[in-house]
């Protein structure tokens, strides 16, 4: 469950973000805050995994608010101002959404959220959270644990995401899927294949073995294989 907070002085922005979140499983709105002071008061007593943060706030601006937090949770900036993007990334925000943004762009931002980095409140037990992504398949948004992905195969205008126990077909190119995955964990070994490094059992000739699956190695991706062997 991703517990989130919306900080924005416009009611319409709250409605849009909540509407998008309601389309996803395991997203729980904890509070609507209309200025940073209200958010600080809430966060002094409660923990959240994710903040959707507007920058042009009354009383205290968005980045000024962010600097007051000793251990900030994941933050996705939602703003009409693109001029502050570099400053935002210096503050380790997850993503920077320019208003107006559509659901597809919103989903990519949420897929970058790493629950393992969420702050632990005093007295809370430390729990290891799995990184997950949302995949759109057959008009449903399915939440998938990244650790369960064995490899991804391109199939025309679609991609097949092969998991430990099932396969999910999505209408998305593997290049787009790779944007939502950590390049330290996944490697492109063929124009049509991405593999999860942790699940590679063996490399034999021009193929990679993952459980009972055989994945071909493309000629132009030999360098990636060398990097895998040295990692």
C-alpha cells in the first residue's frame, strides 16, 4: 500500500491526482493539504510513502517546504513551472510533472517510486518493501513486483513481461518499459529482449539461460554481456 499526501492550493489539482490514484490498486490518500504549513503539521505526527507537491504554494513555497524535512519521503512535483526542474532533481525528487499532465505520464512517475526509501517513524518496525510497477494489460492496471520479472520480450506493438509464474502482455515498447526499470537491475541483450540480471542462471554461447527459458544474445549487445559478467 502506497500512502500518499497531496499538497496543492488548487482543489482541481487534488481532484485530478486523486482520480488518477483511484485508478491504481494499493494507493491510499492520507490527507489533502492546501499549504505547506498544514502538511508540516500532519507529517510531524504521521508517515507517508509519497507526496505530490505543488511548488507555487502560499505561506511557504514547495522547495522551501521540502528543505524543512529531515527525512523526506518520495516526492513527485506537480507544477505549471518548468524552470525549477534542475533544482528539484538536486533535492532527489522522484519525478517532475508539468501541468497539465495525462494519466500515462502520471503512471510513469508513480512507477519510479521506491518504497524502500520511505522514512521510518519512531517506534515503527523497519520493513523491507518491494519495488513495484504498474502494467496496463487488457484495460487493467496490474501491480507487479519488479523482483518477479524474469525478462521482457518485444512482440510487434506489444511486449511480453515474463514473470516467475505468469506472463503479462502490454501494449508498450520495451524501450518505454526500460525507462521505468532500474538499469542496474535490467539489461538489454537483444533488440527484442531485456533480462533481469538477478535471474540469469548461465550464459552459454549466444544465449542466456533463465530457468527453463533461453534468450538469444544479439551481435550488437555483446558489450552489455561483458558488463554483466564483470558486475
